[in-house]
C-alpha cells in the first residue's frame, strides 16, 4: 500500500505529466478558465460524470449522477447512509471563486454527498467498471471548496486497482493549502494514474480523522481517460537512446 497526502502529491507530480508505472497521484495547477481544467474532447474518456446535473465542458459530455440515477458502468455506494444531491449551490465558493470558465463552473456548481455527515468511520465507494486490463488510465476528481470554516473537510481516499491499494488524504475545502498557493477559493483536480489490473477501479472516500470534521466527501465531478500507449513506448525509446549515447562515450 502506498500512502501520501495531497500536499506531498503537489510536489511530486505536475499536471499533464506521463508515467508508465501504475498508481501515481498528482495535482493540477489551479483552474482559471475552461481551458485550464484539463478537460478536452481530444481525450478518450471511459467515464465523465457530474455530481448533480449533466453538463458539457470543452465538448466533453458529463453524465449526471444523482440520488436516483446512476450512469452506466458506474456505482455509488453510501453503505447504510442516504444518498444526497445539492444543485445550484456554491456554498462559500461564491460565484465560482477564482474560476471564470462558465462550463467548468457549471460542472462544479452541483454535487452529491453521503448523509453520514461527519460520522466516522463512514465512507462512500465509487466503482468504475468496463475497463480494459493492461490499459493505462488517468482518473480525476474535480475539486473546489464548500465551507471556509471548520476543519476543511479532510477526506481519506483509498484507490483499489486489483491487488494494488494506494491511499491519499487531504482537506477538500482547502485548495490553497493543498496546492500551496494560499488561494482557498480556487479549484483543481486530484489525479490517479494507473494501469488497470482488472476491469474495475474502486475508490473509497472516507471521512477524515480530524476533530470537528466538516462532513462527507462532496463529489462535483470525475473523469477517467485513456492514456495513449505510445507515451510509454516513447519513454522507453528515450531510455534506449540515452543508453546508446552512454555506450558511445
């Protein structure tokens, strides 16, 4: 099992980087507009899901996840607690914070959450199915703040990819703290790059252990995109080239 924090992740992986190994966490830079969200119709998505309302961002259609409707090849399990939906409510992220892109704001405006509130050890489980074993993917949660008071909504994520289990933790409502920018009204995405061992990826979002916990995970949007295979071959080719140069020396 690999365990890290969102803040540590910010120093390890930069948005848009590519790796051949499985199970790598990364954080994007803060969104400023639709283009900087990283969402693009040039990507191939197995899943693009919006918590609350179906939206389109940069030509990518996000299906709605609600308390009554679940997209295909996806499952949302709140265990013994209720499934809840909030629409058209920014909370303390007034008007979209520092994000100006209308389509990205629309994606982040609504959200689903579990009725467990701050109860521990309650959690929500998101399961993506229909994946291709051996294919590399880039999963992303799109995140913004809800409440600027309290503990910051600490969430412990556990990603289970076959026999591989990776965990990352951090305060969902504190983007500026997570990214080190100091701008708590920004938005970003948490990325998990992996090579599918089975046809599914399971993500558990558990309420954190902080005192006066803010509540359960708010799911504004998620996506899972295919990472083109040539990216890894290119890295291998570069390694082979470098080895050749060393031998010539």
